[in-house]
């Protein structure tokens, strides 16, 4: 006869495996009726609690690995703060690694974290991460949560944000201000967040009866965006508004436009994405879509703790809503700006 498992007991009692596990561990979170039902199923099926396996599960390092793709982006610092706020409270220390958008480097970090016996991983996958990366974690029984980016074709817990709401509000604001020549500044890295934000831009433009003036890819650095400002503003059809993939590009363009004597909000409207703290420090302030990285980090950490405690729990995927933050860099269309390249 095959060995009776806790999942068998749960199915027999008509509860989740997580609930059956709480009964076995004597948790006070389970109602008296549910406890009686599960215990009756245990007796009927002849379930025997594997105390040795439970002791092995309880033997943990109390550490979690966190791998992010770009430590120079302040957005990821806030994400990390959200992760740590939850894991620290749960008594777990964080081992941090910066993949610098390198999938091979990311693989190396995971191997080293395995050597240190981390209890689980939170990963924002680097550009070019293959399905194998996630499948290996499952094969090694390492709890993993993907955050902000999802490797295509993979399954597992995920914590991210939904760009559509905030992007829709941003484009609606530009359209209400009279802007029709709107360009999009994309990052040159290809991953799920890149695809989702660009798709949400196209959707919002279509909803307002608009066609993008252009989509321009840039390296996601302040310097690259600053240096690209002259070329962007000297196009045959000069944009009256620009929407950026993130605030790194937005802040770089803010400086580059200022170098040209072009004032954001007066001569061209400029919108960033992520709403990092620096967006409110420049003048005029950078309008931006808020993505709540602290909340995303908290959510990712809670999902990881859940996966560690309940390995058989159903897969959970969450997306924090986004919203538009209006600042001085976004303003009404000026006829003078239109006349420059009409």
C-alpha cells in the first residue's frame, strides 16, 4: 500500500493541505469542527505523522536570498526595504545579491545561496533568464518568489504591480492637456515588466484615440537619457509629451531637456514611472506613475514565508495597483511648442 500523506488526509476531510497541516501542528487557528473532521480522517485512513521529516523541515538557516537586477536604481532599494521589513519581523536575515542584468551571474548567486542553505529565494529575474532557472529551484525544493518580472512560461508565486491603472491616468492627463504628439522612452532591456508597461502605454493611447509618435529605446541610465535629449527634441515632428519606462530615464531626460533650455511642463510634458523619492526633488517635479515598491516587497516576502511554511499551498500571484502622481513636469500644450516643428 502506498504511504498515506497529509494531502490524502486533507482531500478526505474536504480541506486544504495547509489546514490539515495546521491541525497536525496543533494550531489554534483551526476551528473545533474542522479539527475534529481532519482528525477523524487521519484515524480512518491510518495516517502517521512523520516526526523525523518535520524535524528536518524545522532545521532552517533563518536566511532568505534576494537577487535584484540593478542596485543603482533607487526603486530597487525601496523594494528591498519592503522585503526586509517583513522577513526581519519573521526572524530571517537577508542575503542580497545584484545580478546587474546578467543571467549567468544570477545562476552563480543561486548556487552560493544554496551552499549557505537559504530557506528560500526572492528574485527579480535578470534579462534573458530562462525557464530552466525557475524549474531548477522547484527541482531543488527551494521556495522561490518572482517579483516585478515573471519568466515567460514558468509557474510559481509572484508579486508585482499592475501598470495599467497608472498609465491610463497619465495618458488621460496628457490628452486632457491637449497633447497628441506623445513619444515613449523604453528601456533597452527585454523582460516582462518592459513588455507590460509598453503594452499598457499602447492600450491607454488607443483608448484616447491616439497613436504613439515614436517608441525609442535607451540604456536605462541617467547619462544615456540626458545625452539623448537633443536627438529626441530635434526630430522632424517634435514631441510635445514624453512618457518614460522608469524614473531613471525620466530624471535623466529632465536634466537633458534643461540643458537645452527646454523646460519640462512648459515646453514639453514629461512623465516618469515608479515615483521614486527623487522625482519630487527636481524642479519642476517629475510627474510619475507610482508603483509602490515597498508594498510589492512586503507582498513578495509574505508569499515566501507562506511558501516556506506551506510547501503544498496553491500558487499565488498578486499585483499592486498603480496610480498617477501629477507634478510640474506635466502641463498644458503650448501653441509655441507645436509651432516649432509644425
